[in-house]
């Protein structure tokens, strides 16, 4: 019910590259295709998440409803596991006496409050961030199975299940790295045995869990995030750690007062001097208090340890340059904070001698859950469009260059390039080294017919970031439109070097090569474009034209040209007149003159509907010779 108003929200931000443009999701066989992803997209190196998205695509294409249903289901499954973990923990030996008769209520309160908390909305509503919820699912499942493996019944089966779940988590997101440590710390907190006894009893389980690090290491070795994570990408460990001192405390504040919520904190930049001191001191005090609490009263201190342990991979010293912070990082740590607060609240209430206090506490839990649920439904409304989402991001972080550029893109996609330009310029005012903003500005200028300005901005983007494949491609397209085909070919080739599986770049390179007479190379790239995008009508039409009309007999193949042209007509769309014109030429060169005449007339009619006088005359003059052999 809480997420019902979010099930039709559009794909946003990283969803585009990871889902909409990700051709690895278009097939389920062979398995290596859906389990992989293009480099640097949000699901690269996260094969199980890629597979889940491929299954979504197989079931409903790009209909967002199915993707949202899966995300909500994952969130619910996580809440159910959280309920089971808290329930079994409270019934364990260290806590059973204190929570006798109340374990169900406390566990239900923890799961319910976490389930409807608005801080979870990014993970649930932002489709590709099921990376977080799938990792959380397997993290919680690993802990649940490890708890069950202690009971003495089916120990081996539960231990194997724990290792399998941990492996699945490693295949979902790198943050799973802390799970083996979390299991050991949990056992030390809630099992009546010391470290040596635990290792002796649970050696097989611990060994299996530690072995899952090999799986994660193998994924990291392939470098799926080498351009976004690391110490040599423009921001140092110290600067990144300074950011995290501020952001971790902001995450904790948002857990208690979820307003404003921030969809995007921006990319990592050098930290301003003279600000971090108080934040670092407070965070250090919290970490010290957590360590002391865990040492003296492990059962009470573990939920706090859980919070910082889970934040450590993303919120410590290893720079993630693509995003300095993210609300979703608090998704699973929030569960520990909720458990800590609920259990402490119960302990206070249970010591009260007034009978009605417990009833009042139950009412308070229901009221809190209802309030959080209302806040979540309100936050869901921000996800109803890209434009509203980025406007709220700017309200929370007005100095975020990426939010300005992304709002400009959202406006631009609705056909308002002139309105988008001020946002791109504002992004550049905040960061004049922002290559993507120059690129977006170039696209807007091109759409407004200002080719000189478009080329200028594409060149600026490439000076800052030569690896920006979209700028390479678009600059090539602008130069091709001006007739500078040789220069365009160079840019198209560079775009394909950076992104070899880009159908549009293969298509445009093929067309440029055809116009410069290099038909064999043109056919090679057009075939590749058609393979990557089987619905590319222009690709089939261009190949058909070459095979139907080329003067060299070694190249010409009228029969094959007819088949390709018929496929182009079938896919036609806005290019129907061109595809019919090509089919007419193919028929004529195959000796099917009557069909050529009829098809040329159809091409003329198709263009006439668009009142394209020049193209109509061209088709008319071309169609006349089809009347006689």
C-alpha cells in the first residue's frame, strides 16, 4: 500500500545505461550475456542483479511496472528476514529472559518501522538500485541461516545455505564484503562461548564464508568500476574521508528526521578547508562509544557495530568519485539503528510500573509507523517524473552541478532544449571542468539548429574528457551534416573504440563510409549495427541500396537487396518513404520492374504525406526509369 503510488515511476538516471540502453538484458541465452553488463554501468560486476533485470525484460520489456513490483517484493522479503533475525536473537540465551513474551512484538515493531521508513525509498523506487536491496536480502539471509545453523538441527544444511547466500550477495554488490565479519561479531555478541570455542564449533561455516571473498576478488579483478572507484581518479583518500565525516552524520540525522531527502549528493570533489573538525570529532566519539558498548555489553552494542560495519565499504577512505554520498548506503545500516532504538525503548517501557505504559508504547509504534508510511508515500511522488525528482534534489543541494545538469536533461527530454540551457550553464558556473555539462549544452544547441555552438561545446567536452564517447559520436554527426565526412569518420571510429557495441555509431560510420565510396567497410559496420539493433530500418535500407545499385558486379546482389529492403519497409516508421524508394531500386535491379513501379509510387505517396517537395521530386525522377527494362 505504501509503495502503490510509485509503481509507475519512470526509469531515472543510471537506469538509462543499466536497463534502457543495456543490450545484455535483451536475451537470456547463453547465460553469459544476461549475467554480464557493459563496463561502468551500475550493474557492471553484479551478475545476479543483471540477471534479475534480464528476467524483468523477458517478462515485460521496458514496462516499468514489473521492475517496480520486483523492487518492492525484495524490500518486503528483507523486512521479513529482519523480523526473523530479531525474533530468534531475542529468543536466544543472552536475551530470552528479558524479552520473554515480548519478542514477537519487538521484532514486528523493528521490521515494520524499517519497512515503511522513507530513507528506504531510493533503494525501492530507483530501479537499478536493486543492487542494494538484493545485496541486503542475501546479507540478511546469510545471517538468518547462520543463526539457524547454531540450533543443532540440520546444521550442515543451514551452514551450506549461509555460504550460498553469502556467495550470491558477493555477486550482487561489493558491499557484501563485510558479511563474514558480521557473522563472527554476531556470534561473539550472542553466543555463550569465546572466540576459540566458536572457531572450533563453526570452523566449516567461517571458512566457507571467508572463501566467498575469492568470488568478490575475481569480480574486482576484471575492473568493472576502475573508472569510478580508486585512489588515482582525481580525489584523494583524505578528501573523501572528510566528506564521509559529514555525510555519515547526515545519514544518521535523516534516519531520525527524514527531511529533506537527497536523491543525489553529487560527485566527489576536493573538500573545503576548515569545516570537517567538529564532524570528525563527533563521528570519532560515536565510533568510540560503539566500540566500548560492544566490548562491555556485546548484545546491546552489536546493532551499533552493524551500522558502521555496513557503512565502511562506501563511506570510509576508498574514493567513489562518481558519487560522494547516497541515501541508499543507509538502507541496511538503518535496520540496525531501528533495532537499537526499538529495543532500548522496550527496555525503558518494561521497567515502568504503570500498567498502561505498555499499551501507550504499542500505540506509539503504530503512530510512528503510520507517520513514516505517510512520509514515504509523499516522497514517492517525487519519483513520478525525472524533472520533479531532480528539482527536489536541487532544493536539498542547490550547489550540486550534476543536479543542475540532470534537471536540464530531464527538461530537454520533454522537448524544451531552450529551457534546459540555463541549467547546463549553471552547472558549468559551479564546475567549469564538468565535461558532461558541456556535452549536454552541445546537444541542446544542436537541437536548436545552432551547429557552430554545438561543435564548440562538444570540443570543450572532449578536451576535458577524451573518453566521452557520446561527444565523439555527436561531433562526428555534426561534421557529417556539414559534409566533412573524413573528419566525421575519425570521430565515429573513436566512439566505437571507446564503446564497441554501440549500434548508432556503427550505423553512422557505415553511412559515412558509404558516401565516401568505401562500401565494403560500410557494409561491415551496417551489418554490425543491424546485429546490435535488429529493428534499425535505416541499417537495412542502406545495405539494400549498396547491394542494389553499386556499379561493381562483385558488390551488387539485387536478390539480397530485395530481402533487406523489404525488412526496412516492414520496420519503416518515419523513414518509410526512403525504405520504399530503396525497395523500388532493389526490385528494378532484380528485374522485377512492375513491382518497382508500384513501390516507387508508394514511396512518392509516403513522402507526399509529409509534404517533402524535394524528396518527392527525387523519388519521381528516380521512379520513371522503372517503367521499362
